[in-house]
C-alpha cells in the first residue's frame, strides 16, 4: 500500500538523481573548452553506472549515477577521474541524506520551498553551483505547481486518509505549521497522493482551504475519510463534503490509549 514514507522516499530519490545529473553537467561544462589535437572534447558524458541501492528514509531505492569520460592527464601522469561529491563511489548510506532529505522533500512539496533541501545537501560545498541550485529549484517548483493545479474531476476516490505531519523543518518560522496530507484510494484500487499543503493540524480553516481547493478542481466527495480524531479536518469535512462518512484512525487511537497506560501492561492492551 502506498504510504507517506514511500512518497517521501521516491521524491527524495528523484531529487538526488536530478542533483547528480546537474553535478555532472556542471563538471563537463567546466571543461568544455579543453580539446584534443583533433578538436574533440576531452571531457564528455558516458552513460550511467549500474544501478545501486541507496538508503533513503525507511527503505532503499535504486539510483543510476551518471558517468563521465575524462581523458585529461593530471600532473602525476594519471588520467583525471570524476568523483561525485554528492554521492561518492560505493556510498550506500549517508545518515543525513537517508533521514532528512525525504522530510525536506515533503517540506518542499507542501510549501513550494525546495531551497533548504537543495542548498543543504547539494550546495557549493556538496557539488552544485548557485546557478545549478536555481535551475533545479525552478524545475521542482514548476512540477509542484502542476500537481497543485491538476484537474481532479476524473478521480473516483473511494476513501481518503488524512493527517498532519511534522517534518522537523520550520515552515515559515512557525513551529506549529506542518504538512497537511491526504492520500486517496480509487475505485480500481490505485492509491495516490491527493494533496499536501502546509497548515495547522488542528485548524478547521487550514483543512477547509485544502478541501475547498480540491472541490474547486473537480474532486467529488469520497465515500469514506479516515484520520486522527484530534484533527481540525472533521469540522471542515462536514462543511465541504458533508456526505462523506468518517472513521477514526485506529493506529492513532491505539497509540493515544497506550500513552495513558503503564508500559508494563502495553502487551496486554494490544492483545
């Protein structure tokens, strides 16, 4: 089943892959003027390496790193070799990239601000110039705008699952802001991300704005909505999609009950 962790991991994988491509493009461009005696470029792209697994979030993803053919000779007499600073050869796990990049991707998707992720992980100290960061930021923002403006009139969501996710990234300088997330299951069983915006988890108005935007773009009322009982979502749902049935998320409910009990009896309560 599609879940938020999977969405964040896939987004982080794509962000990493595009940053690796930009890093190689910058490397090749920096040597564009260097030619051999026949006028051929000494530094060129050379396809991609074999896929390797890189740990991102709670699971691993396959990443194809671009390769470079560098025919220049260094002072020691050996051929120069391109080595990615973003993802060095044989690296399969970077704690910072693994744990934080997926969350920063969600932050960018909800707020439109991808700069913290791109600058922190891929900035000049990590392999990309300011101009490359700008190009990547513009591309991701354009993709987000397409997602936020897409037509939903053909989507037949049977049920939706909602939650407010705190990523640890301060959205707009307000620690209470979080990612308001909606996942949907369609009639054919397909599960997909329906909406993600920054807002306040307990705020009826934050959720109402999200729901009204979805309705404006053609989304029909889902049969069932599932979520935590503490959300401001429920009051908003009654106003925007009053015909939708509601169901308490038992994962959150169980967690809340266990929080009120001694740890020594948790196993009995779960039985």
